[in-house]
């Protein structure tokens, strides 16, 4: 192992005492999770720990005590561990750190995307999904990452191939987050006595709108609030969405709309909603996500507009 300095070396017993751990746990972390790779004394083959090793052990120990799983954080760099540790402290003090774990990972993903290192992006996001909370991953990493890549494409720094590659990788991670949340809701519904499972909400984008990220993020937010999302993806005709909503007895249909510059966009939005209103039962509400170009006052008064995730959070927190 390449040491960070040539300073004092510590035995495993001393290192354990310095970070308030026991030697058995340190050995287990090294053997099972590759959290450390200490050098060995050539005379007796015993482990020797540098000051950097001890600092890393302290970071890992502190984060595990704050609720993180060692299996999720053992492979992270000292830089990310330090940022996570700072976030724990500053969160308790209600102070925002200047550089969070999310921002570090975001910048790593951007740098990897510039060099088309897609496997590295996959690894960074996979790791982040495992140790960040749902909202940290969604609002602190995924949303800013998508926005930044969009800005970079618009400015000519990235091309469409890079944007599509990032979208594909991020989609797989977000779908896993959604799957895990849905499983949690299902288990809770089976094990608890009360039958109040929250709202049943169908999500899709209207036909012609291929932008999936907004409704996928919305589905995660819905599940995070304890409601049940039925996710049908992008580009879904109104009559198909209405049929699905009736089949699952949805309380709400949330339509995503991110196509901003199409000709007659307002008329197409209005036509979509007319079909939904005609085919849905009166008890099913319609929420319209994203851009709203409608001019029909009758429609705008009968639906709820939720243009941002923050608006959606407020609508869900009843």
C-alpha cells in the first residue's frame, strides 16, 4: 500500500484505541469489505497503520455510528468520507457544508462523462445510491446532475451522445430506488393493521413527450411520501393512461409535460386533458406536471398544476 506520509506507524491495538473500536471489527472490515489495506511489519508480519489509515478508520467508524452501513461506504475515497462526515456534523448544527458528498460525486460523474468513462459513472452512482438517503440522491445528486449536463449540452461542452449515456445510466439507478421504495410500501401494507396506504397515483408523460426524468423523479417522491406510484413511462396516449388509471383505481393521474417548443403545444395539451376527463371517473383527480401552455380556463380550473418537485411535495403533504 502506498502511504500518504512517512510518519509514525501504529499497531492494530493502538489504532483501535485511537478510534474507539476493537481490533476484531477492524480485521472484519478489512477482510469482508476491503475498507483498508494496511502494510505488514517485515519482522513479525503484524499489521501496521499509518496516520492516514487511522484517520480513515475514524471516518468509517463515525459514519457507521451515525447510521451508515459499512458495506455501503467501505469502498469510498477519503475525500467522500470526509465530506459525508462533515455533512453529518453540519446537518446537526443546521449549517450547509460548502462541499457535500453529493457535489463531489456530481463533479466526478461530469469529469468521467467528458472522457466517456461510463463504467466509472455507473460505479459512482451505484455507490451513491447505497449510502445517500433517497432525497439526497434524488434532489442533491440526480436532479442537479441532469440539469448540469443539460446546460453543458446547450453550451456545446457535451454532445447528445454523452447526454443519452448519462440518462441511461441514471435511469437504471432511479428505477432501482423506485423499486426499493415500492417494496417497502408493499411490506408495510402487509404487516401493519391500518389500511390507509395513501394515494394511488398513475404517472406518464403525454404522447409525443419522450422526456422521462421528471415523472420518474416524481414517482420516487410519491413513494417517499408513502403513496403508491404506478409508473407507466413516457409517451403514453391519453386513452391508454385513462384505462390504466381505471384498472388500478387511481386517486390521481399525474401527467408529465416537458415539451416546450412544439407548434400548437397548448392545443395538444388541452386535447390530451379532454380525453382524460372524458374517460376517467369523476373521483380521479388530474395533476399536470411541468410546463403549462393551456389557455382553456375551464381546464385550468379543473386540474392541479405541479410544475416542480417542490410543488408536488406540497400537494402530497396533506
